[in-house]
C-alpha cells in the first residue's frame, strides 16, 4: 500500500521530466551502506538519535520502502545477491575472507554487465568484498600459500594486474581498498594497486585508536603509512570526481558506491565527533550521510541529477556493538525489530531502502509492499528492455509496476538466510524460521532480550505474524501447525526449483 506525503510536489516534479528516448537512458547511482540499521535513519524512526538529513531528502523526493530486505545478514552474500538478482544461498553462505577468491562464476550475468551491454559507463567506488584472484599474482608455491596464517607483503608481485575483480564482472572502472578491514591495505585502481604494499600489518601493532568497538582488522600486506581514518574521505573524493566528470558525457553512467561505513572499525573523522546522540557509531552514520550529500551535490553540479535513478540501501543490519549502544544511549539501531547482523530475525536483513526515480516515483511516497535488493536487476532490465536469459536474475522481481502505481505488490515471499542450514521464509504477513531461534549473536542477544522482557521460548521452530508482532516477540508455531507446514512446504519448493522470479514460471 502506497502513501504519498507530498502528492502535489510529486506530480509537479513528474510533469517537468520529459519522456526519455532509448538513446537518452537515465543514469543509475546505487549507494550501499555497510552494517546500517533500519532504526538509524530519522526518515525511518522519528526518535533516532542520529541526524541523516541527506538520506531523508532522498526519501522526501522519492519512495521510502518500509519492508525492504537484503538477501543475507552479512556482507558478501548480500552484495552478490544485489549484483546478480539471485539469492546467495543458492551458491554459498559465507563471506570472502582475507585475500579470498571471487564468488562470481565466469558465466554468471551480473547487474554491471547488463548495464555495460546496455551502453552504460560502469564504475564501482568503495568496498568490493566479492573477491579477486590474488593467487594469480602470488609468487610462491600455491599449496604452501593456502597453509599460511598471515600473508606477507613479499608474497605477491604487486606490479601485475589482479584478475577476477570488478573489471572481470562488468565494471569499466574500480577504485577502493577492496575491504576496509581486510588486506591488502592499499588503494586499488581498476585491477592494479596504486602504491605497492611495503610492510605486513599486524593488528596488535596498529597505533591508531578506534572511537568505538574493536578494529576487526585481519593481518596482511599494507602500506606502512596506511591511515584507516582516511579511507572513507578518500572514497568520497573519488566519488565526487567521477560524478562531476560525467558532465557533458554522451554515455549514461551506472555507479555502484558501496560504503565501508558504518561497519567496524568505527572511525568517524574528528569533525564528526559528537554530531549524533548515539556515540561514535552515530557520528560515523552522520559522516556517511554527509558523504551522500556530497555525492548528490556533485551529481547536481554535473547537470545529471534530474536524469539519475538513485537507490539507497544497506547490506545487512547493525553489528553487535548495537547492544551496548542501546544501553548507553537509548538508541536501538534495529528499531523496531528483533535481531542484528548475522541473525535471521528481521533486524539482520530488514534494512532501509530508498528509490528516487524522476518521472516514476512520486515525492514523499511511503511504500509498505515487500521488496528485496535482489529485485534491482529485473527492475533495471525492465526499464532498459534488456532480455534477461533464463539463467540470470533467477530470483529478481520487476519493481516498475509497483513504483508507477500499477500494482500494489510484486512479491508475496522472500527467503532469508545467513548461516548454512538455517533459513526463514516470509509469506504475506507471516514469517517462519526453521530453527528454535533466529539469533546468531549468542549471549549478548539473550541478555538484550531478557532486558527487553522477551518471553522464553522452547519451541523447535518459530512462526510470527509481523502485521501484529513486528518485534517478533510471540512465537505462534505451536498454535498454528497447519501454517507452519504450509510455510515449510513453500520454502522447500522455492529452494528446490532453483528460481523464484515470475518471468521464469513454467
């Protein structure tokens, strides 16, 4: 169901946008936060202690989805699902570890490849975390390499191109450090390092201090003068440069800007200290929002703002530091949900989801239909009249009819998963978890739920009616065995048939 808070403004804005010809395709900008909670944005929670004016402005100018989801409760799988239109759990469950290989099969059509084939200039600036073929530039014995506990900077020939990264899967350009807390700690442009790592970083030797939580840093090759605090500002500079450079360009652009924030290490630069009422994490979110504002300003300066589809979301819910934040500052980052990152409770994957699409979305629209980041690929394919093959975007639903008001919903179901063998399925208002609990965060989660007076539960599976119980407090499985059986059968069918996209129904 759709509610427009600014209908007159939306209709006026839509009337000013000319109908685009096939040769005049809209640009696409995807802004993707890391470990951001649904309850962190003030456009989602009035009582949030973190001001997010730039993201709120996107919400005011476009559509704010209240029921948007990532595929997983952790980084790599959600990114894979977004960029392929396919549930990650059909292929893998975990993250790419330090110096890990690519998760993309060479034959898998990706979203950036689709955009590239549709005539777009494609770029990724920020956190990749989908793997590279680091072994291709490794200088030692491959068997010995896999046995090493710490990668040395001398283990690699940094003068070589690194295969199987972003450029191998649809991006014309890449700039970033791959993953902020994983080696190598250096800048990578396209498929080569900018400056050769000249040391091996050990977490115990880091002289800088975080402002909240732990470093979460893995050992490995690094530049001796690497400054973690400058990662986010440097990416922002690069993003601004790219967007300003689009002025006067003939080709439309597709920019994927995956933030490394507010993921740990929680390291807002000093100018943002105290800008929120939720500690350093809140300040880091403020800095993230500020960079959104900088990118939007650069986009406006390029003259392409009114010809750009802007999508914002996050890869999963907030990290476990949210428990202490709730106690100390009275700010629950996953509000109003139960669970955090890694959990298959709603807080693990129910995330902010904004779309501003000139001429398509009415300003200030609030949409409560169920949607997923997996749907972005089919949505853009629909807009571009791109014929998706049967072996691509197998779980992606076209959101265009929802965005233009033609239908009230495009999907009835969504399967959530983080850890292997543990699944949940949403069908309508009901959510079924095939485990006794959706928690993955152990004692900290139990302590939080005890403090919040969650009822004790010893049932073997869980069933919730989210329309009546969005916080997932009351397990209704024992009272509704028929609904449990129905949900379990639906989940089995979707998993086994290998697809869920409507276009693939036989």
